[in-house]
C-alpha cells in the first residue's frame, strides 16, 4: 500500500495517532507518519473562527462522516405521520404526545446521569407526570433538565444568544449549586476537570478572564452565515461550550440542551422525539474520549463531530424501531378487532409488553408474578392467547412455556419495522 493510499484509508476511518501506530507496517515510524497524515487531513479540512487556548483555529475534515448526514437528513426533518402507514395510527397526535413525553423524560434523566445523578426512570416519571417534588440534588438535577427542555420547546422563536443560553443554564442548575459555585454570569475562577478514578487532571479550562470573549465568539459563530451542515455546527457548539466551561457546574447538561435547541431551530423537528443523552450515557467513555481527542490532536473537531453524528443516527434508529413496534401493535389489535376477538386489559398489556421488550417466552409462573394473579387465572389467560394464535405452547422439561408469535402470524416477522 502506498503512502497516499494509507492517507486515504486513515482519513476515511479517522483513527487517532495511537490507533494508527498499532496498524502501521514496521518500517514506518509513527512520529514520521503522523505529521504527514495530519497535513493531509488539514488540506482537505475546514477552519472555523473559534480558537483554542493557544490561539490556533479549530478545524475539521468532513470526509469520514459526510455520508451519515444524508441518512440523518432523510429522517430528521420529517414528521411522525410520515412514518405511519395510512389507516393504522388512528390518532397521530396522541402518538406524538406520548413519544415526546417519553423523549423528554429520557433526555432529562440520562443527561443528568451522565453528570453523576442517581435516581430511577420510575422516579423521574413520578416527578414529571404526578408533579412530585424532588427530594435530593440528583432528583433536582433531573427535574431541572426537564424544565429546561420544556423552556426550549416553548421558546424556539427566541434567538440562541447569550441571554437565552444563560437562562437555560439557570433553569438547569436551580437549587443544585453550592454557594461558592453561584455566580452572576460566568465563573470567576479556575476550573480543572479531575479524573477521580485515575487520580489525575484531565483538563484545565481557559482562564476565567477569557470566558466572556470566547462565549461572544461562540454566539457569533452560531449566527454566522456559512456553508456548514447543521449537524456539524451543533456538534461544534456542543464541544466548544464544554471546552470553554463557562460555569463551575452544569456545563455538559447546558451544552447538550443548547445543541438540541439549535437543531430544532434549524428544522430538525423529528429530534423532539428522541434522546441523544440516552445513547451518550450508554457510550459515556467514548463521549469523553471524543472530546479529549480534539484536545490531544491539534484541535481537530472531526473526532467529536463524527462521534456526535453516529450518536444521532443511533437515536434515529431507536425511535424508528419504536415506531415500528407501534405500527405492529396497531396492526395486531386491528386484526383482532376484525376477527371479533376481545381481550381483557391484562391480556392486552401482556401483548404490548412482548412487542415493546422483544421478549419471546413466558411461563405461567412468570405471568402470575408479573400481573399478580392466581395460577389458574394465568393459565386461562395464556390459553386464550394461544387459542387466538398470539402464543404457541410447548413443553420445556416439566412445565409449559408460551412463545409470542403474534406478529409472525400476521406475516410481519418476529418484530416489525416502519415503511
């Protein structure tokens, strides 16, 4: 393989210096090769008017992630009704409302968990749906996140300027800050990000005297006319906000919130229905790794933009999977109504549970425990579900096991997908 071919390969894959080092032929030294590939990437990259702490421009190379944008755009600017087959969803507005509420709860919960909050999804739903007051800082963080998302959805007409950003931050941190962390505007002292597990400093944020200028640069960048894709721009503002670290606490949650607001303002309405923080929480170490790679490798934003684009695509796939299940559930119940099969609420909940969780099997004992009914009631419920071809019964040792086959019986396969 020639050097030019290697440059193309490692730009398309966009590995960092350490990862490339383990893949190079033994005759090529990484310290010779790395400056060359950096120059190759920069020659195909774009500089932006935001600067690192050494006053070098941040930049990025679009090659490795560009194809992801067309996939994201195809879905992200659509509406829920575009993914529902005519005549299946009787009330798209109800579905939209349910999906939006679930997404807000997931985002509020997981964005806080990323920053160390401890609670449960059940407790989050109680605080939001039943208006139960938070009882500790973790719960307050989650509740604040939800209120910030509500604020964003209700104020999309407002420009994403300094006042709006600070208002979002105030909502996110209400009743959660120590007295010494409360400031009139931005932080007024040094901030060092510390890895307690490794007992080492990870990052020292810019001097607090630089924060007002850097925030002004960020706001100007948000509203500047350029040819950047909205996903690129949202990823950059997310990263740069965390890089500035304008507050003592709440920077990550605020960064994710303003990135969300920016994309909604750019017409990515579909983003209301999924939670990017849910995916980030599951890949938390990769999230922090992408941030650190930008800092470690010449202020190259490509690492973070590529990570963020992949997380967004995963979130879209998750919501489409959810819509597919809603479609399958609607088809199944429509089929039962047509056949004049009337199930009790408990049996309907059982079917919904199997479609939602993609669970395949259940025993009489498991049904008893889940729905808090007697053995005989469980046996009768499952026998009825078997008789209408939603489950099949088979012997497993000394007991019977019921397999969910409802969607397969309609020719949809084990689990359905959207059109």
